[in-house]
């Protein structure tokens, strides 16, 4: 079953059970300054859960574009380290806004996995919050899951809250045993281990309480359900592969990289790593730009830039001398354009932005790498293995190397980086800039803008229209 088929099956399963299929919201959250990127299916329904917004449905399902590469959830460092974490992924979810609760949610999840998808019950495990006897009983008495396959975990893993106050509640997760060959081999390895063996596939959150500022939990009059299942992970399970990168969703892109590079995936581990990074990062890049992000030196734009530069460096390692990432936009479009038609609409614009950033970085990548190689060699000769802050700063400031890119490059040499030293250099530069600014007489210009603002003059962002030769893109 392909990833696209699984997505469609999931949405149909819940539509058949009275859920309204709601399109994914964009990755750049609207009206939510607390969130860097959309990181879960529930984000777009936040106000429904809080009771601040009423819609004409009380049950919904979606396949949500998510990025976890900055902000509260950051999986950037997990990409490549585990077989199951991506920067960009799709979250399948079903939601109840004060409609059904634990009994129905658990019944739906179990029916979908074991009947619709036909998963082997002997490979499935579940977890509940340590005090949630109700959920444990439903799993056991209603669905027949043996008690020994039901794990109880604490707050960190199995209690969800939106913030320090407000709606919160226990959650229940479903895990699939991928077999010993996927595991860490430790005799203690079991559900909850950080390795890939017992892979978390689905989280069911039961919004049950309202937490007040003094920590008191009051039961909500109409409790809700929010669930999320990673499409790439359930695809790996259905396709019998133990890494997400062997699913059709990722292989479609890797095959494109094979064609472009003339190299074969599986022939050599170093190249495989680069192909996986490019596959992951090209999806994040394509969708982030599609949804309105632009590479820059701060905030969301800087996360995007870091992702793109890391991918560009891996392209170089694969032997590409010319920009190539913008070609991977084609592969992402081919794989996902049916489900996300905005990719087809904005394709030309996305490629243009990717190519421009690749060209910009190409000018300094080679020189920066040469400097870094020299530095590694001389530090090693001196018996050291930490890249100092001033070198990190020079690479950042003059050659456009984000520190995590430098860290990534030197890691295989057994080197780490002096992040604190880098921060000190950054602070020094900021101070110098402030000094310069003070003496430049430009405060007057800032004052002019303030006065214009006070008179009601506003600037309008026209970047998309102006940048695209193909008309407005959003
Ligand atoms: P994990 O413990 O594996 O990091 P999580 O507990 O952080 O996952 P949730 O916030 O519960 O994840 O999200 C719901 C589901 O989304 C997970 O069960 C998983 O299937 C999927 N998921 C979460 N993070 C990622 C990711 N970085 N890449 C791919 N899928 C993910
Ligand atoms: Mg996580
Ligand atoms: Mg988890
Ligand atoms: Mg989870």
C-alpha cells in the first residue's frame, strides 16, 4: 500500500464515521505568534478546543503538513540519527470537539489499524498515563489488549497540555514492534526505548481537564479528542521496512537524486546518508517555501536557510558541482502534488527561490570548507578537537555557515564546536553595531519611520507578487 493510498484510506475511514475532512493548514501558522511552524494536526483547531470558535462540525479529520525543526518541537538533530524522525512530515489526525471521547477514539484507532490496515495485534503495544485507569480498562476490556501490553508512563510522555494553564489531559500512544533487527540490542529495550524497535505510530490525546493557574484540574464539561499519526511511520509499517527512508514516500525522491547523481542508493553508507538528508530536507524546503517562508538570517527564514545549506553541502559530498536542490522540487511535486495541489500552482516560484539560495551559498561554500579543513588539521596537530568560537564566527559571518552546519561537517572528524564562544563573538558584533548606529545619525531615520507610522502609514508585503514572474502565488 503506497503512502498516498494510506492517507486516502485514513481520511475515508473517518469520513465514513461522520468526520469532516478538513484540508491541511499552512506550515507557517496564522495568528499564532507562540508557534514557529505548524507541528501537529491540532494547531489549526486550537480555538475549537478552547471553545472560542464554533464550526458546523464536531468531528474532523485531516492530513496536516508539519515541520519540527525549530521552536518547542525540534527534530532537526534527530534526522539521520533515527529512522523515524523528519523535519517535514505529514500527520494524520481525527478530532472530536466535545463529541466522542476515550471509548470511541480507542475503538476507531484499533479498528483502523487492525481491521482496515490489517496489522498484526501481536506486534502492537499501547501506553496510557499512569493514573488513567479508564483508558487502560478500555484497551483491555473493550479491545482485548492484554494487560502486559499496556504500559503506564508519567507526565513527560503521556500527559499533554497546551501551556501552563488551559485544556490538558492524559494521552495514549500506540507502538509497533519492528523486530529485534531494528533495535538497540540492549536487554532492557522495551516500549519507550529511544531506539527504532518499538516505534511510536499514533498518539491519542484526551483533553479532559482545565488547569487553573494554581494547578487545580477541573474536568471539562465536554471533553475532546486530538490524535496524530505520522504518515511516513505507518507507511514504513505497512510496507514492511524498518526505516521511513525505505518507504515509497521517500524512495520516490531518493530515486530522483540517484538519477541526477548517477550514484546508487545502498552502494555506500556515506552517499546513502547524503541522499537521505537531501530527501528529507528537500521536502521541508519545498513545502516551507510553498507556504511562504524565505531563506533569511532570522527566525523561520533562518531555520529554512540552515536546512537548505545542510542539504547543499550533502549535494556537494555526492559530487554535485552545480546547484541541484531545485531539481528535487520536481520529485516532491510528483510524489505529493495530488494531495497538496498548491505545489503544482507554486512550483516555478519555489524553484526560483531554491536556485537563488543555492547560487548564493555556492559562492562561499568551497572557500568556507577549505578554511574549515585547514583549521581541523592544525587543531588536530595541536592535540585539540573543538572548533573555537572565532572560527565559527568567521565561517558564519563571511562564508554563511550556520553553526550547526559546521558542527555537522566536523562531527565525522571527532570534533565538536564551542557554541558559547560563538555566542560571545556574536554579542561583540552586536555591540559594535550598536555603537556604530549611535554615531551614524541614523536614529533620525528611525524617528521618521516612527512618525510615519503614527500618521497611519503602513508598509505592505508584496514579495510574492513581485518575486514571481508567474503572477501572485498566494
Ligand atoms: P517521538 O517520541 O517519536 O519523537 P512524539 O511523541 O514527539 O514522537 P507526537 O507529538 O506524539 O510525537 O506526534 C504524533 C505522531 O506524529 C507520532 O506518534 C509520530 O507518528 C509522528 N511524528 C512525530 N514527530 C515526527 C517526526 N519528526 N517525523 C515523523 N513523524 C513524526
Ligand atoms: Mg518527538
Ligand atoms: Mg513520543
Ligand atoms: Mg507522542
